[in-house]
C-alpha cells in the first residue's frame, strides 16, 4: 500500500492508498475538501468535527441519490433517504440543515 499526502480544509493528512488508486483518492479528497469548505464558508458551523460530520452526511446523501447498481444476490437493500435526512436535520438543529 502506498502512502499519499493530501490536504483537506488546510490540514495535511497521510493516507494509505492501493497501487493505482491515486486518481480515485484524489477525487475523493477533492470532494471532501470542497464539501467541508462550503460548510465552513457558510459561517454557521465552526467546529472542524461538526463540519466533517456534516460533509460526510452530505456526501453520503449525494451517493444515495445516485441510481443504484443492480444488486447482486444477497445484496438487496431499501433505504428511506427522505426519512433519514429528516432525522439528521432534527439532530443537527439550527447549526445548518443537511440540505
């Protein structure tokens, strides 16, 4: 496994990356950095930990919105994303809604 140095929200991290996965990792890092920066720049949330959690939730929601790949045997899933977002918004409170 290769080690790659990246920067997210101005802070450096060294991450493990499988050989040949550098492009995919760079794309993931850019998405996380972009999402965290947008939340921070919105001005309502200051704590890095909360910014990271909100960014993770936003990215997970975006991923859930994508059309699902056909499930293989034993992988069938059903998720009520709207209900999940309502629960997350209620938990987050006035810090900033998920969407």
